[in-house]
C-alpha cells in the first residue's frame, strides 16, 4: 500500500497497515490486519456494505478484523471507490466497479499472505452481493455472508422506507410520491437517509440477487445471521441454491441484530463470537477445499 | 505514493491509538490546520456520505492542512467507546484523544489550529481551547448549549453556564467563531433559549467575532445531503471571508 501507517500491537499479536492501493485514477483506502511475527493461516477480504449500513457495520468489521488477525488470519478491509476515504466519483460508481474493487483487495491480500494460505471473502449486507460476484474470479475461494442482502431491489425499498420513517419523525419532506426511482430519474441521484445514491449504482444493483451472483462451482459457504433474526430466504431458497451448486453451507446464528438504517450500537456485540466461528470455519475450509 | 495528498496517522494516547488522516494543502499552505471533531454518532472519521473527507479535501484546496480522526473506541481507533455526555468530566476521554492529535500535529510543525466541531465535537473543541495556545478561530456546528447525556436524557435542557463561559473565553481571546445551526436542530432550541438570556448579551457585544448562522432544516446528526453540502460551503466560505488562517 502507498502512503501508509503501521501500528503494531504486541499484546494482541497483530500489526495493522492503513493506506492506499489500486489504480492511480481512483486509489482505494484499505487496512491490512495481520498476525505479528508469524505467517497468516488464511486470508480474508471483507466486502463492506454501502449507504447507511456502511457506518453501522464499520466498527464491527474493525473489531472482527482485529480478533481474526490475533487468531492468525490476514484480514484485508477496504473502502469502495467514491466511498469512505477512497477517491473516485460516486456518480460513476457501479456494481461491477464495487466488484472490481473487491478483486483489487483480494490481490493485495494475496500478496501479503503466504501463497498456500486459503482465501475467503466475507460480504456484509450488500457487500454479500459483491463478495459473491467476486468469488467468480477466484476459484475455490470460500465465501462468508454476514447478514446478507439477498435482493438488491428489496434492499433499496427498505432504504427508502427507513428514510421516510425518519423524515416523518423529524417532520421533514418525505420525498417524491413516486419514490426512489422517480427521484433518481429526475436528477441522477437521491438522498437516502443522508447518503447519496446515484443512478449508476442503483441501476446496476437493483436487479441483482445473491442467487444470481453466486459462482457456479462448489465452495465452502458460511452464513452468519443474528440469532434473533428470522429470514426464510436464508434457510430456504438461498440454502437450496447453494446446495444446488454443491456448496457446503453452514448457517451460524450468532450476534445481535443491528437496527439497520438507524443508529449504530456504541460497541458492537457478539463480534468475538463471530470471529471465533469464522476462524474455525476458515481452518476447516483450508483442510477440505471444496 | 498511489494515494491522494493524504496521510494516515496513528497517534498513541494512553494505552490506545487514535487513527486519523491528514490532508495536505493542494497549493501554498496558509499555515493553519483545520481539526475536524465530529459528533458521537459512531460515524467513522470520513463522516456520513464522506462529509468529513469532502470537507478536508475542500479545505486542502483552500490552503489548509486538515485532519479527521476517530475518537478512541470509534472507527479505526483502538479502545472502548466512552459514555457520551456533554459535561466536562465525561468529555475527558475525547478531549485526551484530541489533545494527542494536536500534539502530533504540533510536533510536525502544525500548531496553528482551527477546530471544526460538530455537535459533541463542538464541545470537545471548546474543552480543548485552553490547551491550544495558537488558535486561529473556531467553527461550531450544532453546538449543544446545554449539558446532557447523549441520547439518554430529555433532548432539550440542562445548564448553559459552561457553554457561555467557554464562549466568553473565545471572545477574550479575540477568536473569530462561526456558530452554525439548522433551524430544526434540537440543539438550536437550547441555543435560542440561551440566547434570550445571558448568551444573547455576549453575542450582541461580540458580533465582530461571533457569527451566528441558521439554515433551513437540520445540521445535527445525519442531515440531508443538501445540508451536508451547505455545511461544507458555509464553513469554507466563512473561513475565507474572515481570513481565518
């Protein structure tokens, strides 16, 4: 990474590097969390969510990365083009662009981990769609999904509803009656709970489903879903789709459900438990490649 | 270097590290560093919809150095998040982290400071003020005039005496200061109430230093995209108009 800072935490047995990587046109900002003074046993690339979920998921991904690095896993976090600290024009960001960014992060992680270290991608919320699409380019890569969004269209409808609820509570204008699509058509972007959603990202994401993005080949898949959340799509159609591809699927009911679109919890709960499960799963994926 | 003119930094603070990003000026430096101190909403330091990253980059284009950092326990900083309250004791962990960043900046030749504080960050800026010898001015966005516990006590209320005392010090030090509110901000109600009393006298007597602006809608918490842009524009325009550097 360029222009980076290194932090060594001897007590936790980890080192962290933060800096820019990727092309000069739109450098991406990323964080590598690695075990200190020992080779990584696996490499995990975290594909974050977008819009309001990004802020809510952020700290739990930081805590998760530190926990996993302490357990011997190299974790690469990154921010998509036009988001976070990364550069790039948000109006030109598309779903394929997010996937491209994830692939750049994978290449960086591979350059930092031992060649034999197994590779996995973890997608959180919409990041699950990105991670699923990115695994197509890395045969045998394991896939972990954390509270995954299974349909782009449903996700945007949920986003719009949350924004309207907040606008009502704050006695603000609730937006156009024809909703998100009308606003996007009219001016090319929409305000979704204080985040800009641009037409290019919306149009390139709205029809995508997790089923459609999943690679054809078999691979180990772990789905992490809060114990309190009931989601038939995970237990039913998605599991069936994964099984049809010959994937070994584990569903872990762990952690607590976040109030997506609203306020984040001050310190994420249950992340150590998720890290423990991921660490065990990665070790298993390494022993038994799909 | 593959990145922009921005440098990630990790500043030791007690047993923790404060993570931040320093933006360098695009052209001739004007000598001042803007220190962004955002609220307690657990947002990473780039801010919702990149509002802080965008503000830092705009300030960089205007000749400022600018730094955005995560409080301890938030974003990429280490540590556990403190309990968030608006009184000086509870703000201490946030103030300590901010002073650690200011110390790092001073060691790198950046000691002339313009704090840009939003909500709880505005109070952190005011708490830090006695420890900053070379202040160029302040920008206070949706600054709470009263003391409350974050998201736990009634939304409006609490003593304003601490806030008035701090603004009195601002005036005594002859510091140009922008106070920007949204008319729908819950903290604006407190500000308006305080303004009807002792704060109003101070503002009237110091209008050459203290600029109060109120825009439609909200500035506090997660404002609309339009108001995020307004905050960036108003901050940059006011700094330029007042020649704060």
